[in-house]
């Protein structure tokens, strides 16, 4: 983490609990904070291993509660969040609205491409070009929820981090130095 202290650890644990709870009570498909959490993990963790693992742990805990699904689809869904965490590390070097916006759109596209490729490989559609095209075409209505959800949750998460968490952590660090 950028600032290695107990406050950040507690807040990250709280984030896991909130994301899991949200996924449990959410009834809008693909309108979740998981991609935003992955982007944020890429930004906040210096150690990229943790940036990739954190959203996967969160997703897996919520999947255990909600229910597991087709293993091939799960692999591609989880892989998409690993890639999204790496996108967050590369695209959000400096916390700016434009960086968060562009990375959120890119994350949604990455999730759409990878997760739906997993759906196609999982046998939900015929193994042909037409089947692949049908798979992506049928997923388009869900894509809008993914984009809006990722943009909204990224805005909330990064805003809270910038205006609440980071100032508290900085003040705590300054108090320790005095």
C-alpha cells in the first residue's frame, strides 16, 4: 500500500465487507463495484501482487455466498479483474478525473471482452464465428450496466480515498513523525 499502516488495512477490510454485501443485495446485472475496486487496488497497492489478489479475494468471497458458476466463465471473469488491477496501476499514475474516467471505460471494455469470451468458451453459444458474435451481441444490454456501475463506483471510491482516507492517513503519519 502507498502508506503501510493499520488504518489502510482496516479500511481495505471494510471495503471487502461492503463489496460482498453489495453484491449479495444487488439485483442489477453487472452493476457492481468489483471493477472499480480492481482499478483502485492497482492504484493504491505498490506491490502489484496484492493489487491483483485483493479484488480476486473479494470476488471469490462474494461468489461463495452468492453461488459459484461455470468454471470457465469464472476463470475469464477473474482474469479480467486481474487485468483491470494492472490497468489501474498503469493508467492511474496520478489521481485525476480524466485518468479515473478513461481507466473505468477501459476496465469495462476489458471485462466485457474477457468475461463474454469465457461465456462463449463455456459452451453457452455454438463454437463458431456466428456463436461468438451472438455471445457478444446478447451481452450488449449488460454492458451498459457494467459501464455505468464502474464509472459510478470508481468515482465514489477514488473520491472517498482522495478527500477522506488519504488526508486522515497523512495526518496520522505526521503525528507519528512529531
